[in-house]
């Protein structure tokens, strides 16, 4: 009987020891989960879009932003970038909808009141897209982590989204100052348009064609295939002339307000003197017609001239900006009231 009791005690001890070992192994496995901290990470900042985000030292990023939104990806640098995993994507755009309305269908609030979503791609149950969406004014920011499902990546998502900060975006200040010598040199091959009925003349690129429009004229490149109107061109300058007895500021205040509202930010403006006429320059922005636009309003007595540059290149944002800022400065500096 004594031997039986001893045997039972030994078995119990072995079983208990085994359970303790299993628990210790589980604790050790949990301790092996890397503790993620953003304290010493690199930081990316975009002043034009009003945000900054931290990312691990060994990561790199690729961006395709304009002054009006876009996206970027951050990922661990690999010899084969297609194999880079996990990775983060940041999308920036504008919306008049409230954050509650935007997040209603795909996001739910966590214990801190943040809108978070979790999504596993079909056929890949071990992978997940974790996303957080936030809003500053009319600017919407969506931060997503694509990764395997594990505790380390949960911690990574937490650190990255907590490092994401928004702030008031910087207004783009275009460089439109140009010397008389540069104007003469760069427009020497341009044609001259004059219309005595509107009492002005202006130079324009020799490969542009003249198109009559309501209350004015447009000089532009060839029509865009499939465009809704002949007034949609890759690059175009236009001039509209109307009688407006109000001062320059009062004549354009509504127009400026609409531009600011549609772009969800105060657009750069600058008063300049042009041939002894008071003028107001309005920096690059988007409007409902599409493309990137800059404008110059000129007041001459009771007449208000609106000069506009519009680019629908859509190949590279910098090319659009080059046209509506630098080339537009050449165009409006050749404008003369007769």
C-alpha cells in the first residue's frame, strides 16, 4: 500500500512539474514578443498636407503627394521590394462629410474613441489590414498597416498610429517674380494676340491655338481626346473681360472665398502692379472644372480682367505647377491694356 501511495505521489509530482514547465514555456514565448517603441524612430513630415508620422529606422518610404492629397507607403527596405512586408500606407484627401459619416460603414470606435478597422483579405486568413482614420478640418487621413496577424504587428500598428500627428497645413508660396530680361528672352518666339474690342493684347506660346470663349478668349494646346468640351485642353491660358464698378477687393472677394472653400485651405494671394494697373494674383489650386489653376485679376477703371492658367497634364504634378506658375507669370507679364 505504501508503494502505491509513493507511486501516486511521484506521478502527481511529474504531472505538476510538466504543467509548470508548459506554463514557463508559455511565459517565455510571450516574453519573446518584441516590444515595439517609436522613441528612436525616424520621422516623416509633410507641411503642405499637415501631418507627420514616425517609422522604424530600417524602413524607407515612397510618396506620391501633391499639395492636394495623395498617398505614401512605408516599408522595410528589401532587395526585392515586392516582398517588403509588413508595410504602412497613408492616404490623404479632402471631404466635407463628418468623420462619423465617413467611418460609419467600415470602422468602429475603440476604447479611446479612435475609428479603427480590421480586415483579412479573402483566402489569406493569416494576414490583416489594420486601419485608423482621422480628420483635421476637411482633410482626411487614413493610416493602414498590412501585416501578418500576431502580437508584434498589433504593437507596431499601435506605435505607428499613435505617432501620427496632424497640424495646420502650410500655404504654398509660388515663385512668380521674374525679370524684364527673362520675360523678353523667354517670350521672344511667342505670338501676339490683340483684340481692340476688349482693348488688350498679350503674348502666348506659338504652338497654342486661339479659341473664342464667352466674354473673352482662350489660347491653348490641342483638345484632349474624350474631353466633355473643347475648352478642356492639356494646357491653356484664358482672359475674360467684364465691366465691374466695384473695387478690386470687392470684385473678387466672392471668387476668392469659393476657391478657399473648395480647396479646404486659404490659397496664397498677392497684390502686384502690372502696367500701372492694380492686380491680385491667386496661387495654384483645384476647381470644379478639373486640373491645377492659377489666376490673376486686373482692374483697369470699370473693367475687370480675369487671366487664368489651367493645366490638365496629369502626368506629373510638377509639370502642372510649372505651367500654372512659371509660364503663367510670363503670360500675364506680357498683358497690356490698350
